[in-house]
C-alpha cells in the first residue's frame, strides 16, 4: 500500500462551486509503532502556510455526505477504504482560522504505520509520523485537535476495537499492554491489565509463540473478530 499524492487540499482538487468553504473536515491519523502512539502530519508546500505542519483535511464537498468525507480524504491518502474512523468533535471558534470563518469536524483514524509507504505529492513538502508527545507547532488550532482526538481515543479504548486496528494481526499481551500505556500515557500494572483483558473476552490464542523474545517465548494472540462484531 502507498500513500497517494496530495493535492493543494490534500485530496483531489475540485471546482470551488463543489465545495462548502465555511465547513471542513480534519483527520487525526494515529498509528502505533516502536511502542509509541504517533500522528501523521503533512508539511505545506507553497501558499501562506508554506513550510508549516498540519493535519490532512479538506473542505466538505457539496455532493458528498459529511460522514463520508473522512473516508474520501483517507482513501486518497492511503488507497484503502477499510479504515477505522470516528468523529471526535466540532471546532468553531470565531478566530480558529486566521483568514476566514471555518468550522471543522474532527475525525480520528487508526492505521498501522508499517503497512504504508509514505509518498510526497503536490501540496506537501513532507509527510511524516510524529510521536504524539513530540508534535510540532501546527497551523490554526490543529494541536488542539490532536489533543482532543487522543482524549476521545482514551475514552474509547475499552469499548471500541482500538487495538484491532493498531496492533499486528498476531501479538503478545505485552505488546497490547504497551499500546494501552502509550494511549493512556501511564504505566499499567501487568497483573491487573491481564485480568481486565481476560474479562473483556475479545482475544483468542493462536497456538503459536513469539520466538524472537529474548527469554521464555510468550504466547501470541489475535482478536476474536466474532466477539468484536
């Protein structure tokens, strides 16, 4: 899978008459890699925000339903449609954008960074993953959007298939614990964590072990898709 080229609006450009210039969608794309929660950012190329970092997004299209917009943005970014996306809020402060009154709807998406090759296209100098605790200063109120998305992710952690979208297909309980710690920003007691996961009844053993572990090879698990549904 590869990231498709960005346009000026980060998806395929459309005639202005097809856009609603006062309403936009911004996507906080989150991934888990190297035991860190990360967010995907783009660096603008050209225009008044040249060189500045931002979230990918676009103005809402008149011929596309609002709930379909984040999928349209992400489809053009990743080339795939099967992505977990959820709305986390609306942002409408009068001066959130410095050149026009724009209300944005925020969505977070969960993908595995290792599955995608980043490619730079029109409208972007760079496309890069950042650890969420090392996010640079972003345009407009995009830093606030990242923080709001993470807060929502924390609340959703035990009630939505978060790990199913961020962990590899087969994983150890230690890997899952590290994911929770990265999202929550705090260490978890191993015994209590494993008891909680067992009570959720969403995992099943694969019958295999992780041979790369330096000591005793831990069991590998996967999500029970029938339980998640």
